[in-house]
C-alpha cells in the first residue's frame, strides 16, 4: 500500500497537477490525500511488471494499467471528485510492450493493411474465393473500422491474466467495479482465458445501492473477442433498462458463448429489455461463435429494429434465429394493419450472413426493410425467408442486390408483391463458379 497523505513531495506534485507511478508491480492500493485532489489533471499508473511508456496521449487525463481489479478501490476518488474525468483504463497482466509489437488499435482491427493470410491466421475461413471476406469483415457501416473503434473519453480494456470479475465477493470490492462499468464509453475485452461474463449480475444490485439507474447506459461501442470460457457476454438479468447509448457491438471467437445478452426472463424463457434499450444500436458484427443460438430477443417495449443499419454474422454453426420475438409482441405485430403484420426495420441497409447452416429465420416475426440495399448469403442452407421491402420503390428504382448460391435462392419462400416480398424486387447474383448440372457422356436411345 502506498500512503500519499504523509508524503510531502507528492502533495506538492499534486499541486502541480501531475502524478506518475510506473513499474510498481507490487502496488495494490493507494491512500489519497483528502485535499488538493481536485487540482489533479494528469494521472499515470502502471502496476505491471514491465511498465513502458504508452506514448503521448493528449486527449486523456488519466492512464491506469493494473493487473488486479482490487486496485480499482483506490481510484474511487476519481469518479466522485472529477465530473469531467477522461480515463484510459487497462486491466491486464501483460504489458503493452510485450504483445508482439501490436498496438491496441491493431489488435482491435483498426489497420487497413489486413491480408488474406492474416484473416486465415485469425481463424476466419475463406470457403468462397469469389467473396471478399476482407471487405465484409472490415466494412462496418460504410466508414472505416478504425473510426468505429477509436477509444472514447472513458475507455476500458480487459485483457489476459485478469481473474473473472464475477468472483469478487465483497460489496466494498464490487462497488468500484460497478462505478467503472457504468461510466465506461468504449470497452474492449480480449484474450482472457478465465472470464465467463463481461458484466456480471451483481453490478445491477450494486447500482441499486448507490442510486444508479440502469446499467452500461454510457457505453457506445463494445468489442469482445478470443475469450474461450465466456458463456454470456452481458448477464444483466435483473436490469431491463440498459444499453441506451450503444451504437456498435462486435464479438468474435467466443467458442463457448451461448448468448450475447441475457435480460429479464418471460413466460417463454426469453430475456427481454426495457423501453429505450438498444435504441441507438446501429451495427452488430459477430463471427466464429459456434455455440451461439440467438443474438437478441425482441419485445414491444424497446426499439432495436428502428435503428439497426448493418448486421454481419459469420461462422456461427448453432445459430437458428438472430432475433427471436416474445410471443405477445409477435401477436401484436401480426395484428398490425399498417405494416401488414410485419416488424419494421426502417434503417436496415446491409445484411451479411455467412456459414450459418442452422439459420432458419433472421427474425422470428416477418421483417419489413424498405431501405434494404445489399444481402450477402453464403452457406445458409436452412434459410427460407428474406426481409420484405418497399415494392413501389423497387419497381421504380434499383432492386435489392442479393449475392447468394443459386440453390439457396431457389429454396426461398415468398409472400407476394402486395407484401413487398416478391423475387422481382430483388436482383440475385450467384457465384461465378456455379455451373448448371448436365448429364455426363451421351444419352443412350
């Protein structure tokens, strides 16, 4: 423990608004002075074995790299005394200088020079040479992935060597974790061999004690990858009012994950969220989660369908439905005359579904996407329906481009032109390697 109250030189440095503690690998807690802390403008702490300079960071005020979540108790003063705090928090036992020379942005896929070999090395299969998975893997919503995953004012990274935060037993230890998670704006979780959930249920219970409303309501983007024991990414069963500001979600190589979000259970056993949850969610990208069975259940009291623009899902063998629908909500949709019994996705433009052999439905309710532009399908042999679109608009302008195997196209089911669900409203394009089967040799008469 480091007691800064009795250290005069440190007190003077706090008057000069700068404190740097690097390479303090045995440091577990800090006792801070009660005064002068409001003057602190630059804080740099690194408790890992080989603390190295992370370079100049002009936009952030606090840079904290620790290998033990218990250290967060020593930082509680930051979010109680500094309302305009900017922080870059890294929970990892591995120093940034020991990661094969890759920067955080490179690990998050923020470089433009990604080769096919790198995709293969990352475990992304390339079963079709005529499909550029590089473009579909890096194209998020028309802008570069680097812009999507730039750390925001309050950024948090959880890496290798961090024990599962669900094992935190005491209320005193849980409180700072809850306070951090409810202030974080960008979150990157990667390469953790022990973590089973990113947000455990106790965070909500702690929020109730410290008068917080909802969970993760400042989070704007989240990326979770290469966590082999992760079962549920967000286990927020007790709190239906969450994720009000989330815009981009990315999950990759979660080999044991069965669900992304778990919410309040319904009679059907589904988990739903409350009014306002996911209202700003624009992009969902998921790949290599083989045990995933669904992504997010829909109910009548939140509006994910109104904002979603891009949906990318690759290599999830057990996925059967992307958006299951609560039974009562499904009955409500079926009785709607305005959209002819379909659920509206007014901003949905791009739909990429690759290597999902068990996928039967994108949404359990019939979908209506008037602004749909492109659909890419590969290896979705059980899929039988595409979203309906605006029939009048497609007849006067460009039809929806559909890139898929001919066998898949031939098995699709249609409701008819009056529902905006007719083959003439779509423009299929099949693989250039597709060849119609012919009889071999000559036919004997």
